[in-house]
C-alpha cells in the first residue's frame, strides 16, 4: 500500500511539471487531482482494516549519517488531512476560471501547493515534513503577487515576510528537537522521536517549545501574528485562497498535534494560560474586526483567522474530546472556507466587486449560488447538521473539562479553562452576525439594476460545491466515521 502514498504526492507534483512543460493545463490538473482523491479514499479503506498506528511506511535514505530519509507513512490524523487536501484541490482546480495570462503557470502553482501540503502531512521524517511545507509556500506568494487583485503586491510581500520569519523560527525549533538527544540517538524519524521523547535521553532546552509555538503560530495566524492572513486571502485568486486557508494553514495546527503535543506536553502545561489568552484574541478581537469588514473577501479572510482560536482551544484542552473536536474542526473548517472562497470568486467574476454595499438581491438571478452559499454559511457559523457544529461542540465540552490545575486561577467556581470556554462561546454569536449580515447584503433585498443580467452557477461548477458541502454534511450527520479514523491516533498522542 505504500506505493499509493507516493503516488498521492507524485501525481500533483508530476502534473505540475507536465503542465509547465506544455501539457493541457486544466485537463491535466483535474485528472491528477481526481486520481489523487480516489487513491486517498482507497488508502483510508485499507487503513481502517489495520490495527491503527503508523501504517504503509516506505521510502529511502538520503543522508544515512544523519538518519535523514524520504519516508512516507500514515495514521488516522494524517489521512484525515490528506483527504481534506485532495478534496479541496479537486474543488480549487475545478472552479478556476479562464486565466488570461500564464494559464499553465497558474495551474502548476496550484498543484505545487497541493503536493507540498500532502507531502507534509504524509512525511514521517522531520526534515521533509518541513521541506514539503516550504515547497507549498513559494507558489502561494507567486499566485498572489501575479494573479491577485487589489493591493496584491503589498499583500504578497506581507505574507512572504511573515511566513518566512515564521518558517525560520519553526526551523530553529525543529533543529532544537533534533539536538535534544545524545549524538548517537539523533534522528529525523518522527515515530522514533515520539518514542525517545518518553525516555531520559530527551533533554530539550526550555526555549524549544515556545519557539515551536511561535513558529507554528505564525503559520496558523495565531493572535497577534495574524495580520498577514486577511489581506493575503482578500488579494489572492479564489483557488489560491481555497488551498491556503482551507489546507495549508492547517499545517501549523497539524504540527502542534504531531510534534508539540506528544513531545512537549509539559510545555503546553507551562504555557497553558498564554495560549488561552492568545486564542481568545483570535476569537473575540478578530471576530469583532470581522464584523467591521465591508467586503466579502476581507470578511472571509478575518473569519478564517478567527476560527483558528477554536482549534487551539481544543488542542490545549489536552483531553480526547477536545482533540477530536480540534481535528474535526480542522477538516470541516477547511471544507467550509474553501466553499465560501470558491463562491466569493464566482461573485467577483460575475459582478467585478465584493463590496457588500454594492451588492444586493443576487438571489433573484442566482438561486443555486444563493442556496449553496447559504449552506456554507450555516456550516461556518456552526449550524447543527454540519461538521463544524459537531466539532465545535466537542471543542467546548473538552475545553470546559480541561485544564491542568483546576484551582490555579478561578473566578467563583470556574477555572481559567472554563472561563476561556465561556468567553469563546461568544464567538459563535459573533460569527453568526458577520456571516448572516454578508449573506443578507449579497442575496436578499431588491436586485441592484446593474446585476440584472448576471447568470447562475453553470452545471459543471455545481460539482465541486456538492463535493465540499456534501462532505461537510456527511461529517456532521455522521461524525462517528471521522472519529473512528482520527480518535485512536489522537489517544496515542496524548501523554
């Protein structure tokens, strides 16, 4: 089965190279993306028949003296992230409109992002875990700077500087992890690092966990390292925003679960209060900033940043309920924000603007677009029936019962975790305010005269929306299936 894992990475990577060499851009990209999705589903089916843990490992040595090797493998968490990556990649490629200049380069950039994200999620070697993510960042910068809109150059430079600094900080933390063992035990093998971190051979410096927290935090847009994300997503072409906000941003959260949680549980305990304060900043401060936005793309950009706070709340709960909720929310948020950015691009293509005050009544001319946007909106605000609701419910229950020292800080009978959970619940109200307001301004009311001639979604473009929203409904109506995949893995990651 390990050949399937290599194919899932190589398909988008090889297709990107083929497209750059002149292969038909859209057909090649879509064919590779759909095939990668099918192979991912086959891998999940095979994995569910195993005993769990890391499976289907395979690769080759690169630098034997450092125990550095290209080695891929999966467990339930990585498979969930690869499934998210392949679904969003299919949708992003499918909804890409006609590109006037440099079509082949545009599609190649999308495929490089997909290959980088998938490779990072599948890598069981710390070096390639990092290197694949860096591969995905470069085409992100190019897509924004070349094919973006608005203040695209400023947005491209901002995201480049922020994420480059975050990557350098993260690299320092990962090097620190490698050097935390005696010379004869040093390895890049992630499962082996997990095992060795439970022994007395693991002697990490006190600076390593906060370095990882900041490095991963910048990549995730954890408050106050968030300002790169809203502008970047607002300026990015819709398919690029779908892939970065929906998939690539999850790398930092995945890294917290894959590296920080199993190896530095005491670090999470030590910085518990700080993380809770920062995630409240994501939920409340960024949530209120989202309400103030006047354009749909900015609203979605800030919204994406806000929801990262919920996922951190699940991670810092340090119990299986909260972690299950965090993992499901990573998956569900990736699908819902990708669907919203896809439809944002469709609206821009039809009207030339995403200014909320300039829109209105589009539902009269585009009822299918209105219906699909409504479903994605309901998912985003956590309406029952969607994966986001199931995930947020588990996050809140897990966080409310979480915490290391229940009486370390309390107000009345509530400890700090419970206070943060109650404060975070207000984010649900805030997200309902800004998303329902955007929905009303775009689709409800009288039709603006200049939009009388716009068209609804073409039949073929309904397929990617059905894929995204349908998966959200399946994960919401039957979350048990998702939890059967990730739950055993997350239980092993807990100390």
